[in-house]
């Protein structure tokens, strides 16, 4: 990201980062400007390379949505249950496949994420935030 910013002389506040967010339920979207990385290593890396947190984030929820999904996680270092598999931590959770009941939500998330990006480009970030930020 920092190489692109340098080469094309892009103002940092014009950078948009779209990423998976474990702390949001599957299908939820949050658009925001700046803030902490909240443990997301990719965002931490971007913040470190740009020496700022002042860029736009499109956070796409992949975390626990409802108790009936079968996906669970805890940040206590213990194994986490995702579907029928036991995993060790967030990295395994993120790389695991979505459960059968979540696949439709993920397809909808991708569509809404694409629509949110298009709206932000055409009508501005505030319009996209008002329409797509999940309450």
C-alpha cells in the first residue's frame, strides 16, 4: 500500500481498505475513517507502513452471527469451535470455510460490499455509510 501511495502520490485519506472483520457478525458491514486496527494484522501492517490510521475502512463481517450458526470463538487462547472443527485461534477461524447456513450470508455480504463501494464512489462516503453501516 505504501509503495502505491508513494508512486501515484495518493493522499492517504483517499485510501480505501476492504477487509474481513472477525469482530462483526457474518454479513455485517461497517464503513469508517481511521481508528485502531483492533488486532487485525493486515490493517496493523498498513498503518505501520503509512505511519497513520487516517484511511477509509470497509469492514466485512465474518465473525459469530447467531448462536445457531455453530461458529464460536473466544480470545482466551483456548481452542475455538467452528462448525464441527476445533481450531486454535483467529488465524484458523479466518481461514476455515463458512458453515452451510452462512454461505448465503457471505454471498449477500459480497454483493452488499460491492454495492457499498459503488455508492461511495458515485454518491460519497457519507451516503454509503448511511445506507450500509449495520446498526
